[in-house]
C-alpha cells in the first residue's frame, strides 16, 4: 500500500489521537498515584511516632528506658524497613549505634527529612523529634526512619504498567483505525472504479449518487458537474476540429485546383499572374486563420495585456472607424458614437477587438441603416456596446456566439477574413484586459460588446 494512502493517514491520525489521550490520562493517573505514594512514608512515620511518643514522654527512669529500647528492637526486627536512632549526651540513653553522620543529621532541625545512607539506593524518610529531659533521662533526639525503596519500586512498576498499556492501546488504535478506514473508504474505491470506466469518446456516463455516505455526495456532484463541462468541451473541440479542417481545406483545395488547372497546358504570362494573385489571396486567408489560431492559443494560456496606456475609448473608436472608412462606404452604413471614458488599455489589441465588432455589425446591417456604438460607465467597469439593426437572434444561440467557428446558420460559410474567429478574438482580448463580453438581441437590434475594468 502506498505511503500516502488515505487509510494509512487516517490510521496514523487515530494513532496520534490515541497516543495523546493515553499520554494525558496516564500522566494524570501517574501524578495522582505518585503523590499518594509520596505521602505514605510520612503517614507511616507519623503512625509509628504516635505509638512511641507517649511511652517516651511518660517516664524517665533507666528501667523504663530499657523497656523502650526492647520495644524499638522488636519493631525493627518485625519490619526491616523501619530504623530507629536515639542520640543523647548520655550513651546509656542512646539507641541504634548512631555514627557521626547520624549524629550530624540528628543535630539538624526537627521534622521530616530525607537521609542518604551508604548502601541504600533511595533516601530514607526520617522523622526527627526532640524529647526534653525528664527525671534521670537527659534530652533526646529521637529518629524514626523508613526505607522508601518499596515505594519507589511500586512507582516504577506503575510507570512500566502505564507505558505498556499505552503502547498496547496505541497499537490497537492503529490497527482498528486502519481497519475502520478501509471499511469507510470502500465507497470511495467503488467511485474510483466507476471513474476509471469513463474515457473519451464515451463521456455520457456519470457517477452514481446512491448508496453513498453524505460526505461523498458533494464530491460526486462536483465530479459529475466537471464531467458535464468536459463533455461539453470535448463536443466543442470535436466541432472545432471539424471547422478548422473545413476552413483550411477550402483555401487549400482552391490553391491545388487552380495550380493543377494552370499546369495542364501552357498558359500566357497574364494567366499565370492571375493564378498567382488568386493563390496569394488564398494564402493570405490561410495566414489569417493561422495567426488568429495562434493568438487564441496564447490567450488560452492566460496571457494578459501588459502594455497598458490610459486612453479615450471614443478616440479609439474614431481611429477604428477611420481604418474601416472604405468598408463603411461600400456598405453604405453610418456609425454613431455615444459617450466616452478613460481606460487603461493595450491599444493594438483593443483596436483589433473594435475592428471585429464593427466588421461583424457592418456585415449584418442593410445599406442605409445606422450602427450605434455606446460607451457607458457602469459600477466598476466600462461597457462598449455595438448595436446594429437586424433580425432577432434566437436565445439559444446567444451564449455561444463568442465561441470559435460558431455560426447561427450552420450551412452558412463566409469567405475572405470572415472565418468564424472574429468574436472569439473579441472575447479573448476582453479577458486579457480583465473584462468580459456580452450580447443582447431584441426588436431594437443586435448588440455585441465588451466590458473593461476601470
């Protein structure tokens, strides 16, 4: 199984969560038990001292002291963890053979303290108490000590047990997490199998929405929506390829046919000149198609307009109309311009878009009619709308008019430079400027335009 498997990742997350939980719970439990075990030696010292205190304080004769020493000896023999020392100025009232270290320790403050003795792994917990002189007995320093090794061993065993249980728990969490993840991801595996069956040219299949967990429904809906877009794009691509082949085939067929006819027999120089001129026109048409395709391909790669200059849109429209002066005169069409705005544009590209918009309007305008160019400042953008009188375009065609090679009348094939890429180039130029295109069609005319950001 790959290292980046979702099941492995989920089981790893389960393991981390389990480890964190065991660490917190185990740490808290250990702290509580450790605190309780730490209090046990002191509690045992207090219990032993409470039993002996009254006996030592009550009498001060040598006979009574002999009984106390016998009792201390019996207690020490019964529990090897318990040690007693009595330090006094009178050796007759001492117990436990205190050495110099014990005497120095006894001379310190009373209360519970730790005593480190050679041969003991852990310190002894010692209760040092002071008994004043009574009768014949001198003042005493009474010491009760308990060995903490057993308590420490219990702590160690508890720690080992907690660590062992935590490791086992983490291992079980990892295994169970992996098993649960595999079961939970089975629907995703089935979706993957269905998705692998989808391949061109059969893109009509879709992933099934049921029975699926609710968490996967959104993914399936998004994936199916993506398939819808891919199917539409694939269909457009097939149509586009057919249109490209048709557009390129026509001039190539003309070139080949005219050349073959010219070569069938000897011709005059004037005839060859006419053939070359005709071929040149077809070659110019081919070059125009290729250049437009290269421009659209560059725009599809996300190319942006960079050489921006603040310009008057009305002036740019006027410059474009000067360029199209002969076309407008031949078509007997007038153009009226309304409004103006200052916008950051790349002049060459915008003029190309305006030429295509106006050429499209002129092509579909009857002689003697007027084309309106409206420049309107809107919220955060400027709209350039070119409206020409003409037949209303059906609503189902409007969303696709800016697609490459799309024509309302599929049987209509234009000649010359009008090869079905003009409006697609307009859209590409608008997107390069961060804008968009729009189209409207009603009884007042057909409007094509672009929006540019302010």
